[in-house]
C-alpha cells in the first residue's frame, strides 16, 4: 500500500510569493522586449528602394511645385496581401510606370494624423493605394475595380495598378518643367562684357560682337546688345567721374 503524504512548507524569509511572481513577470517582460522588437524588424516587409518613397508632407510640397500626382501605399507588416504586393514595386510594369507620380509608403499601424484625416472614410483594410491630385486632394474616382475593396490592388494583376498610375498622371496634366538654366554662351558673354567695362565702351562692343550667337540670341540680339552697351556706358561714366573727382 502506497501512502501519499502532503507536507506544507513554511514560507521562507524574503518577499512574499505574489511579490516574487510580479518581480519575475516584470523581469521577463524587460528581457523579452528587445527580442520582440528584433522579431518585428525581421518580419518587416521589404518594399525596396527602386521607387523613391517620400514622406507625406514632402510629397505634397513637391507635387504642388512639379504638377505631379501622388500615389499613397498603405500597408501593414502582418498583412499577407501587402507582402505579396511589395515585389511589384521592385521590378516589372509597375516600376516602369512609377516615375509618372510621386510615392508615399505608410505603415497603417502607425496611424499618423494625415492618414486618419484624409483617408479614414475610405476604409481601414490593407493594402490600400490612393491617388492624390497635385494640390494634395484625394481623387476618389481612381480605383482598382475591386467590387468590395475599391482601393485594393491584386499583386497578380499589376496592369490594374499601372492603369491607375496612368490615369492619375493624365489627370494631373503635364509636369511642370524645371526652371531653365542659362546657356554657357550667356555666362561667357556676361563675363566678357564685365571685363571689358574696364577698357571702355568700344572694347565692350567688340567683345560682345565676338561672342557666339545661339538662335535665341540672334532673334533678340539687337535689344540685348543695346542693353549691354547701356550698362557698360553707365559703368564707364561712373568710373570716369570718380577718377576726375
């Protein structure tokens, strides 16, 4: 016959069991927090750098200056559909069309204020891709064609996203050209005229006539020459007057 004897041990001196358990839980939480962060970082979706992603405010400022539309990709690292969509932004037809608009990549879980203010009424599912006009306003008509989730694009159908990119770019109109830089001939002519100001109007006229004449200068050459001569004459008059004084 087997007897089972239960013995109740007296508590040892030191912290009580509830306090000891709480201390152990706290220690476990503190030591596991870095591991959780490392796991999240390792599980983050890699969207690549082929598409130049911009912060939202920067994209809005550039869109207004350049007259380009904006594509906003909203994702979550825990979303399998987002993970499937990410490679489309590294190669293929989406990348080929991506330069037509500016791009913003936003993690849904971070919930910035602009995401809630502008897009909360269009659903909270992921992934979502919105297109904005150059003035920063939402264009709700540019959709994927999905019956239930109009801003959800399938990774298996990149042509749908390419069509939306083309539509957004077309609606935005032609991009504003960068400010033109003066041709090298202009800089050379200005430098020659400035240098000739020290030797009199006659030398300045000779230097101006010797400078190369591109097409735009041939069209407006007479006016530019008169203006240059007037400037040189004024400089020469001031300098002569100061020497006599």
